[in-house]
C-alpha cells in the first residue's frame, strides 16, 4: 500500500486547509484510514479516522473543527480543517490500517507540514 498526502501549508490562525491522501496498491475491503500528527520531540498523535463501514472518529482536540471524509472511487481520504489554531501546527501523516493475522498492519504516507502562524 502506498499513500500520497498533500495539501499542507502555512495559514493564519482561524484559517482553513484541506489535506488529501490517495491510497494505491493492494487495498483491502476492511480498513481504517485516517490522519495523525506529530511535532518535534513528541509522539505521533491520532487526529481523525474513517472506517471502511463509514464510522468516523476524532480526537477531542479537533472535534467540531476538523472533518474527515472520503471518495471511495478515488481511494482518497480528506481532512478539512477550519478555525485552525497555532497548536495545530505539526506534520500530518496519512495512515492506512488493515487487519492481519497479528492484529493490524499500518501504512504511512510521507507527511505534510501544516503551520498555523500569523
């Protein structure tokens, strides 16, 4: 599985951005696709996800401001971010998770930088 993320950039506080992630390769019918973010020296934190059945999950810190969605035909997941705050500054990683015999297999995109600053 390969993931190509895009859409990051520099935005002022209160602004908006939309991230995209295109999945390709050996895709599964059962999966979780989502976004994580990471700042220097910190662990990668969960942001939002969408299950193959359509269930959505959000971190408390972004609920109400971020919306995850997908285009199944394009194997693409989106993260619409509004009312961005400086605390949202991070590298955002796309994640594709599929079940395996040992639990779950995780695949990661290359990361896209989001900087919220005036």
